[in-house]
C-alpha cells in the first residue's frame, strides 16, 4: 500500500475494523484486479487521480 493513497486508506480502514491483515490484503488485490480489468475493457491507460 505504498503507492496508492486511496487503497492504503481502504486497507487501514479494514484493519481498524478488526479484519485480519491477509483478508485486507486480498480485498485490496481484488480492487486492483477490478481496476485493471476495467482499464483493459475500456482500452484506457491508468491516469493518476488529480493529474
């Protein structure tokens, strides 16, 4: 969670809610896969938020 502040916040929220670290990491992995699939499906490149 070093490079994406939004995902880092989501991870920290899950941990603060008492979720195990592995579960939080898997949830973040799923989010990354969903984002990657959406980019491929739309034939778009990643654009950093606020850029």
